[in-house]
């Protein structure tokens, strides 16, 4: 299908259709949405070179990936990018991923801005006080943060899950079952999401008059081996936990392996609650899922973050948009009341 045919189908002028697809602000949002949907449905793809010349934009979104102790090239990043890529494709944007040493991250953002390689960037894995937010404001590059830093809400676009509430609810659920020795296998606590999750866990304990036990709290990169090693050490200790709260399904599988190595039954002898990013290749599914979990799709977050950023690029005068998602709590086979007589010690 060509531009003329699409215009006739929509009963709009070719100029209006072209301007809608190229993001011109004088086309109203309803018309733009109708044109984009029709273009997607009928497989119309405008020439990217022509679009770049017409709009003066790069029609590219940037992602800077710092290589460091905390690798962002991992299953969670890949799933987020898959979702974002769906929105880029629908909106006629390309993606530029720049992989750099951690010390060169700021320079990578600066180079993208100076050479006008991108129209905007998505910031991943914000730290407690993240300097990239100030840097991108100074560079004048449109951006959205997947998450927030720990300062009060500021004037930028972000999308985040309510990490504190998710882990508060998960901890309350275990407390309601009767657990008091609840271990937290968190993510790296220099990252804002892990910091908020720990707060939710501690707030739930405090509301029941329980003090957090440092011996039951860990934070590290969210891998299966981390979950296995830390869970095994705690379970073989002198006063083991009766339940684990883990930061990802990968960590939960590690804890599950440790529990089974000790000839204990998850959900009967030891409970496990995890956060589930709804990874496409590692589904916690079934009529009754394996794990009780707080669930929020990271792929859907990637798709929505890209949509929000594109809207911000194409409507620069609009107020920065922010979305805080709540996680679902789904019940699985991995939880039950504590059975102290069956405990390993």
C-alpha cells in the first residue's frame, strides 16, 4: 500500500496522513492515532530517509548500557528491549544501543546529543541519587526513566512499578500465614527498585512489631546461583528462615534448588514468594503457578516506556508524563503456613 491509497482509505489528504505519520504537532492526537493504526493494520511503512528529511529528526531512540559489576545486559534488559522495540516499530523509530565502560557512560550520552544521533533516550536501572537525570536535563535530550531515583518526584518522564507496596504486600501475606523468620533475597541495594523493596519488607515487619534481622537480608545481582547460595547458607544456619522473599524468579529458582537439596518441600516446609517480571522464556504459569508471586510484566513496561517517550518527543510542550504501576499478587504452590516440626536445622 502506498501513501495515496492509505489517504483515500482514511478519507484524508495525503499531506495530513504524511504529517500524522511524521509527528507534526498540528495534527490532533485522535487523527494521528487513527492514521498510525491504519498504517499498522495495512502494512504501510513510510520511507525512513524521507521522514528524517521531512522532520529533521533522527527517528532513533538511544539506550546506553554501562558495563560494570551490575550488568544491564541480562534477561530483564532483553525483555524490556523486546517490548520497547514493538513500540519503536509501530512508531517508525529505530533503536541505537551503545555499550560502554561504566566510566564512559556520561560521555556516551553527550556524544548522542552532540551528533544528534537520537531523538530521545531511555534510562535504565536508576540508582538512589542518579546523576544521569541531571545530565540529560543539561543536554536537553528528551528522556524517560524506567524507575525513579530516591529524591522527591522531579520534572521528568518516568514509568515505575510500586516496588515498596509490592514487597510490603508480599511480606504481609507471609506474616498472615504465620511466618516470622522471613528472609529477603533482594537485588543490588544501590539500585532504587531494590531500596524501595527493602523498605516495603521492613515496613511490613515493623507494623507487626518485628525487627528486621540482618542475618536474613541479602542484596546482589539477581541470578539463580545467588539465590541458591544464600538460601542454602541461611537454611543450614542455627536459626533458619521459614520463608523467603526473592527479588526475581531467577533468584526464586535458586532458593527452590537449595530447599530441595535439603530434602524439604516448598510450600510445606519452607515458603517462597518472588517478584515475577513475566519473562516470556520463563513463565510462572499454570492453573496453579509454581510460585506465589508479585507480578508485573517488564516487557509491557518497555512497550509503554517507548510509547511515552515517543509521545514526549512528538509533543515537546506537553507536561512530563509519569506512571506508577501496581503489581498483582498471584497465589502459587510455593507458600503455606510454617511447619516448625519439619524444619531443617
